[in-house]
């Protein structure tokens, strides 16, 4: 496994890779969710590149950039066991040199849901992912369904900017009690961790209501809200039932819908989702 810290070296190494290249962009502090993406990339490609970069431009000033969990040695050990070919680990100065002033923005898809709560977030995401795509030049890239809106935004960017790559979205990986795996779960206190599976329970409630014929979004949202409010440590940021492609809120579910949410436990903000239909 080769560890690369500069853009020039990464570009040079890319030229030597034969066959298809699978790419998994991460912010490190890896868990089984990330590793499932790395394995999928390994199954479908000749070579696998993983980036580890905590991107400052997707954090608001009030968010947890300085406290974001980091453990490079642990990450590298995990990636080596998975047979990763290259780990790209650039510095901030390498990615955003002095005078950097160019941004990539996907418009409509970034405004609802996460965009309404974190208005500068997606500009940072699309900019860094665009840069990483240009540097690594993958044939296929892998994202998790847990960040459903992000996956849609990246797909839209790749399509609109005629990027010659395929965006593969892989299933959410969960803890035994249903909590979606996330690097931010480490922030939860023991009491908060006990309450956190309420996100998954509310999604399962929505799935059950839908499977029994309920199509009124307000009814499903109401019952989900009631369930979550029974957990005293949970504070609702948003719960949404939206079109799976446009993310416009639905009154009636006709064929399918993205049910998504952001719930805070103290200062820790957790997101989760599932697709109905």
C-alpha cells in the first residue's frame, strides 16, 4: 500500500495504474461503513484508491472541525488489511493553496434537508469531491446511502459536468441495534448512545406504515415525530418525506419516497434515511 501526500505524486501514481480504478473519498476515522465501500471498490476494480482528508470547507464556523476524530495509523492499518493500493492523504495547503478562490455548486438539490440546516456544507463537499475526482481520475467512485442527499448531489454534479465516471451508492451499514455507523457516533455519551437507535426505530415505523398501505406523508411524519419525542435526549432538527430524485417534499407517496432525518443528541447531530417503495 502506497501513502501519497501531494497532488503531483498522486497524479504520477495514477498514470501507472492499469485497468479500472475505484475511489473511496473519506474523512478518516474509518468504520465498517467505509470498509464496505473499499471492499466493493476492490470487487469491481483492478486498483483501489482511498483518500483521507478532513475537508475544512464543508464545516460551518460553529461545527466540529477541530474536534473531528482522527487516527491516521488506525485508518492505514485497516486499509492495508483490505488490500488498498493507494491512500491519498493531502494537507490543507496542498488542497487549498494561498489564493484559492474557486467553488463548485449544485443548486437546487443542496437547498433542502441538510442544506437548510447547514447552508455552506454542500459547496464544500462538491468542491473537494470535484478536486479529488480531477486528481485521482477514477472510473468508479463509492458513497454510502447513509448520506443520501450527498450521494444525489455527487451524482448530479458528475452528470452535469460530464465527468467520465460512475457513482456507486452502497447500503448503509448499521450497528446491531440499528444505529447507522458514523464517525460522529464516538461523540455520544453512554446515555445518548442508548437513545440513538430511535432514528432507526422511526424509519422502521415509516416502513411498516407504508407496507400496510399508508400513503399520506403527514400521517407517517406525525407518527415518526411522536415516537422520536418519547426519547428525552433526542431533539429533532428535521424529518422529511421527499421525492427520491428532486428532494421536494411529498404530500402523498405515489411510488417511492426518501424518508430522512437529522436528530441531535446534545451537540452531536445524527442523520439517517431509507427509501420507501
